């Protein structure tokens, strides 16, 4: 179920009320955590099945596989000491197989087909069936979360979870199932196993996070999409300046969309008493691409660092190896996002930018305001142009858009009504002001003001803005397709 749909917003209060009532009635029961896990697991799979029944089957399959593999690793750890690297690699490949089959098999067969066609030796395989395969909702997210757990058990950072119910909830917790954040076992499993707690603070904080998430989605992302979509759909007929504005708007759109989803997911989790990792920390205020990736999709960056970059050797084996490891890690990041050369090149560009920054020592923040501002602009432009690759369906399309921007190509401008201009301008001004306040003046955040009247008025005003200025069409989140 989509977290910004009207159906979800109608059902959520009812579900929360029932859950709270049951937990309150069972507050003195020593099995209250089990009851909580049963309720939330049923709810999670219920939401998933209502949206995509076959996807729920893929979720359950990966859950079973990684649960059993973790138990085997823990039980026979001493006996497989001399083959442990081979064993964990084999287990990881088996666990990731559904993701590869559903998401990448068509891409792989297309590449093989191109090779076969160029060789004129073998007829290219027919991959019509593979092209029609559905991609289970959130498969990249829950697969990475499961494999991360498997490696943590292998490294003895976390004991294997023997209670299958708890592990089912860890992998399939409904707020994060579609687009993360990607949780680690030592963060979420202990919360699942402890006695459930519903508090007024959790409910108000969850509501605050959700409200700001809905603002980012409906008022910022979906409003900017009304400009971005028509320009990118027919970019050859629009001027280079219009394409450049669309690229900037898309950078802000994808931020509002994904950060909005993450905040809604974190907020829903908080309503039920669970703390999920914060996924964004104002990434567009970064002074380097390296810093950007410390603030953008934090849970994925952490996963890539812990399970790709460090196992490859990190920065422990010399500069050349470090650069190679960075490039490999971000090519994997690109592939994780999608089975397309545009994503691979997008990841490679981010990796290359970080290698250059490391070589010249640009990773740290600048102390001078002028230099800091220049670095902020340069970083945003690098990230912005890379997003063109992310947005366009082919490398050719992405390069054509970049060419039109760089050459200041003539063409039409997108006609906007006065109301559209006002709404887009308001969304951007409100977003920039909020980002700057949260980054540099956190005590001025009105939604967290110590004065109840100010705080309550801020809630009401923000809700009014969402209802009157937002695009309330329950459009799907961008990252759901990953």
C-alpha cells in the first residue's frame, strides 16, 4: 500500500488504535512482545499482499533463506572455519539470486544478445519472457537488509535470531518495506524483542515526521514534477535553459520525493514505538560529493561501506586500491538502483568525483565562507548533472539533454500559469528556508518549538499548506521502482 494514498491515511489511524488497545490490554502479559510482533507482522504482510501478492512471496522466500543460513553459520561456525569465506559468499549469492532474476536477468540477456549479434556465431536468446517479469516491491531494499544481517552474523557482530517471527518482522516491517531505510540487525531486532511501548511523545514525534514528509512529497516533489515531466518527455523541443531549469527541479523533486518517503516511513515506525535510521541530513548543503553521500540515502551508503567497500579493502591497501574500491562500490550503487547503463554511469561518476576529491584533499569542509559557497555550488552542479543520467531512459537521451544545456540550444520554454509559478516559488522558498534553519539554526525549528501554542500552530499551518498547495493525487514514490 502506498504511504501517501488516501486509503493508507484512512486505515492507519484505525490500525494504530487497534494495535494500541491490544498492547494496553496485554501490558502485563510477559508475551506482550510476541503479541506485538504477531500483530505487526500480520499487518506488514497484509499491506504487502493487498498491493502485490506475488511480491509478498518473494519477501517470504528471502526471509526464509537468510534466516536458515544465519542459523547454519552460527551452529557450524567452528567446523567451517577454513571455508567460512567460501560458505558466506555462496550463501550471499543464493540469497541475492531472486533479486538478480527479477531485476537484472533481462538486462543481462540484452547484453549477451548484443554480444551474440555482433559475433554472428550464435543466435541471440529470446528474452521476451524475462522482459515481462514483474519486479517485487522493495526487493532491493529487503534483500540488502537480509544480506547485511547474514554478514553481521558471520562476523559475529550479532547473534543469529532463532525466533522466526521476530526475524520476519525485521525483514518485512511495513513502513520501510518499499523504499527503506535499510536497517541493521542490531538496531531494529532489539526493539522488536523488547516490550512494546506506545507513548504520547512517540505519536506526536511520528506525526511531525510524517507531516513534513507529506510536505516534501506533495508540495515540493509532485509540484515540481508538473514542470519536470513535460520537459524531459519532449526535451528536444525545449531550450537549453528550460532543460537546465528542469534538471535543477528534478534534483529537488527526487530529494523531496525520497526524503519525504523516508520521513513518512520513520514517522509511521515511530507511531508504533520503533526508531528507524534517519536517511537524509540536508544533502544539498554539502561542500563535496563525498559529504553528499554522507547525507544522502544514509542507510544505503552505510550498507555499501560495511559490506562492499570495507570487505574490498577500504583505504587500507594503498591509494590506487582505495580509488579502485571507491569506483567498485559506486558502480554497485548504480546497479542497485536499476538494470540500465544510465545507472551504472551515474554511479561511476559519483565514484570518480570522490576519487578526485580524495586525491586533491577536498573531502573536508572549508572554513572560509567564500570557498565554502563555491564548493557548495560546484557540488550541487555535479550532482545535478549526474541526476540527468538517473532520470533519462538511455545514455543517448541523457547526453542529448546535457548537450542542449551546455550549448544553450534554442527552443521553447514551458508555459506556466501565474498560479503554477506562485506554487512552485512558494514550495522552493519554503524548502530552502526549512533546510537552512534545520542545518544552521535547529533551535528555531517551529515544529519542535518548546512553546505548545507555537508548535501546535505550526502543525496546523503546515497541514493547511499541504491540503491547499499540494498535489494530492497519491502518486507513487520514485524510489519504489528500485
